[in-house]
């Protein structure tokens, strides 16, 4: 299991086996455990080779691959225990406020042997028990074992930035892992398809919106969830509990006051996420979010008299419709940061697809993940081990055009018709959204389900039903709308933000970012997801986020004087996009035809020959461009790569 995720931590590996009634620990070293991690003075030193464990009976086995970011010495080795050897932890992520928590714990009498944030988790648990989770500002997934109490705490951070999966076999083995592929080497593993979740992905472009995965037997802890129980209870099927509920901060500030607080919290979030003992860089798309992070980080580094230029990394495209070179250049001129660029090419896409699917564990929804892959690859080539990125801003600050449905639907429901007409006119003028689409946005949250799906179909969007290109019987699924329970009918920006943060958008983006970055042994950090900032923004009035044609109102105000004005006032949105439409329709339609035929064969009859007609209609311009053909292609590649068995 550990070897399969060497990419997540190439710097160190460690193991501990626990056996007997007292769970006596036996720390062990693997082939890549450095000498520094085998120091006899450390209570968790891995001095015994793993080969010596052959035939050893253990109740609990912990394993870790380390990407050394904080305290690069052997003292940061994992699995780690406290001085008594009672508490052991394996952990992935970063506790950004570990410096402040360490000082607090030392004042309470705790003694530390390392400078790592991992040790702060151990001492935090000793002092506060499960309540320690609420004190951690960071991204994390960990398993902590209390030997004396024979208890376990399995926890995931508030928004699920770091992954955590659980699987059990019929013999009672319970396994917890960072990536699904780690279960594939265990006795009893069968990669069976979860039909309903595959339907959600193929028809609706959605996954990671529940605790289920596309593998029928694999579950995940969702963001803000934990399992805290005895080992006996764990084996019997312990209850998953929520340790964090996203609650908007109560406040009634003016826009100016809100902007000041947003700016202060974003600056503090970036400050904390610059903490590392290795080089830290940033993704730079040229959009409002990544540019804000780059500009804020640039100011903080200059204030700290940093010796080296901040390194930023960008994806470019030869298709001018999705290229942001002009905006990237504006940020570089304004800040003087170093910028490195890559232009992902179609010729690489299908050669890389099996590898990307393997790293992602599940199929992904568009080739933007391909562009992001190359950005992190470029960062790794330049020796950058930590990257800051802008995920989470769109969901809390109403950055997507879909937020107009909630805004306009709310105005119509409140019969604020003159305001509705004014804002619709502004959006049409600035963003070029058609009157037909604006009307659809307005009506969608308010219509009965049957009419809402007819409207979606009329707009060329996926709807409820059994599409001809999909064999639902073979898939083992029934038509259902996964968005219905996750904010599809929200008539306020705040409600839609909550849905996107917790279910429909952010979980997928974090999944893709984690796998793309860790595939290249790079840690991605997301300052906009500091929980203090999210709670503040969620509690602000809707008009502080979306007003007329202006998105992210409060962030734009907060970044006045920080961002270059052409970036601060941008109205278009692209991100790390590829020229997928150009690739499909003009550059290489035959390559996509070939890939889709391969996907049909790999899907074991789930995708029907009608799928080829869908692609032909897209190529000919008879059907609006969408990512549906890519989802079919990627789904087939995933089934082939993991040898997934169908339910039928």
C-alpha cells in the first residue's frame, strides 16, 4: 500500500506494527527510510528493517510516505508517537498554525522533540482530545491510535482538502488510505462499479458529492467528518460523526468594512501558508483569485525581505479564446515575480491519459486537469515543493455564472421585478449571456421538477432521464438528479455557495488538485479555504458577492491597490483551461473518435453506440460543445486502467 503512493512522499517511509493486548508497537524502516529517521534517541525511530516483520501478527499497522515540508530532519519521521509511546499518528497535510499551538501547549507543560506540525497533533490530542480538531487551521487527514485506551481517531479537515478513504474486506480487515488504489493490493479487493455514482458522473458531470465513490465498496470521510471510537467499535462499524459545521459568521458591516476584514484575513491566510522549510511558489492563471494570492504573497515576502523572487507557474494556450497570457503578464509586471509557462499540447493528452487516470483514482470531467497536471509538473522541475492556488474563491464569492440562477430566482420570488430587469440587462451587456439563457437562469430554481428538466433539455443541458448513449440497466442505476439535494433550487447566493463548497463543485476541484500536485510530489495549499475567511464571506450579504454583472464584489474592493487594475476589474473568467473545443472540432476529431470507440469497448456495454453520434453532432456543430464526450472517454479509460467490473 505504501509503495503505491511513493509519489505522495518520496523523502522518507516508515511503519509501525502493534500487537498483543497492549498493542505493543514495533517501529520499522523500509528501503527508503533515511538514516536520520533511524536515530535511536527518538521514541518512534524506525531502526528495525521491514523485512523482519514477515510472519508477524499485528492488530494495527500504520504506514507513511513523507514529503518533507516542515522540519526536514529525521525528527519529522512518521509514524510518530509521543514520549510515552501511548499515542501514535500517521498524517497527511499541514497544520498552518502549528507555531502558535506549540507555544500554547508548551505553556501548558508539553515538551517537544521536533519542530514538526505532526507532533503538535499528538500533543494537541493529549491536551484536548477530539476537540483538538477545532483548533487546527490547516488541511489534514490522519489516523491517531491511543494504545492505552485502545481507541482510534480518524479525521479529515473542514473542507476535505486532503483525501481519506475507507475500505473493509469480508474477513474483517479495515483499511484507511489517502488514495483508492492502495486498497488494490489487499486480500479480497474487487474493483466493482458503483452504478448510481457513475450515472451522476456521466450524465451530470458530478462526483465526490456524497461519501460514496465510483468504486462500490470504497467510502470516504467527507470534509469535517471523523470517526472516534474504540478499536472494537471500529471493527463492528463505527458511526461517522461531523466535527465541523460550516456556519456563516454573524456580522452587519458596510462594504468597506467587509473588504477590510476580507483583505486582513486573506493576508493572514497567505502568511500562514507561506510557512515551509522548502521553496513555496504559486499557480498564476491571470484571473482574480490566483492573482490576488500572488500579489498578497509578493507583498508579504517583500516585507520579510525575502532573498529570492517568488516563483509562479502558468498554463498557456495557442487558442486565443482560452489564453490568458496578457493577464499573466500584467501581474508579472506589477509584482516582478518570476514566471514559468507551459503550453499543454493535444499530442500529449492521450499518451498521458492512463497515467493521469491512475493518479486521479476516478475519471475526471474535462481536460483542464491535463493543463493543471503540467503546471505542477513544471513547478517540480524548478524545485518548488509547495504551491499556493486559488481554489475555493469562486464557490464562496459567487464567481461562476451559475450564481445568477440563485440571484435572479430570488429576485423573482421576492417580486423585485425592476431590480431583476436591471441586473439581467447588465449581465447581458457585460457578459454577453443571451436573454434566453438569462430567462432559464431565473426560472430554473422556481419551476416544478418536470418543467425544470424540460427547460434544461431545451437549453442543451443534461436532464433527468435515460439518455440513448447510456445503458442504465447495464450500469445498474436509475435516473436521478444529484443536484436537487445539493442546492439546485437555491434562491440565494449564500445557499448556493454552501452547496458548492460542500457538495457540487469544490470537492471535485480539491480531488483533482490534490492528485495532480501529489503526482509530482508537490503540496498544494489553498489560502481562500482558511475557515475564518470562508465563514466571514458566507455571512456577508449576497450583494457583497454578486451585484448586477459584477462577481466577487467584496474581493475586488479588498484588492484595490493590491491587484493591477486590469485584473481587479476583469469581467471574463477562464482559469487553467485547454482548447478542448478546438481540439475536438478542428484539430483532431479523428483522435477523439478513436478514443471514444476505445471507451465504448472498455465500458462493457454501459456506453452505447449512440455515444458516437453525440460526438459527431458536437464535431459538426449540431450540438452545443460540452465536456460530455470527454467524460465518456475518460470513464472508459478509468474502467480499463483499474479493470473495473460492472454490476450487471
